[in-house]
């Protein structure tokens, strides 16, 4: 006598359920890993924010055809703190200054400090996790002033 084929209803239901569970799990894992991989894009303000050590100021001047340069090196305690609330605190050569700062059109504006205020805005030629250089240049009929302030973290 022929035996009827062995049928296992558990396997018929179990395999599709297992496949569906694997598919759902892999979809969830992929979406979670993609979310973790997304990093917030940092704005210039984000990158500038924080405490920077004043390192060096370099000035190149030409006044009525006479040119000269000067360099100022700062001490280890001298710093500029660009706070996220738009205020800035500066300690330079033992003197404290405070005011405001903002980034607009990739320029740094500092006001109210009485130290490095610049209504025209500083260019930012170097901005990395460890270095910030701010630069301004003023040219009028008889003089040229170029100043570069180097900061480090």
C-alpha cells in the first residue's frame, strides 16, 4: 500500500512567516542605520561657536606710501568665546571685553566689544575644527590696512 505523502502544515506556514520576519527586520535595521548615518550639517555659526585661543595677530599697513608690518603673539590665557546665544567674551592681555557676534553671508560681524569690532565684517579664510582665521582689509585713498587674527582650539 502506498503511503500518503507527508505533509507538514507547520513548515508551509512557518517558512513564509520566517521570510516575512527576515524582510521586516532587515528593512528596520537598514532604516535605523541610515538615520544614525545622517549627521547634522554644521553651519558656519556652528563651526565658529565656542572658545578659541587667541594665537597671533598680523597687521600689514601702507600709509601714504610707507609700508610696515607688525605681529602680536598672545598668551595661553587669552581667548575669544563665541557663544551660541550671539554674545562674545574676550580675554586679551588681562583685559576683558564683551559684545555680540553674528555670521551673515559667510562674514563674521563683531560689535560692542571695543576691541575687535568690525561693522564691515571679517572674511574667514580658514575655518576648521582646530583653526579659525579672520581677516579684514580697508583701502582708502592714501592707506591700506590688512589685519589677520589667528585663533586655535
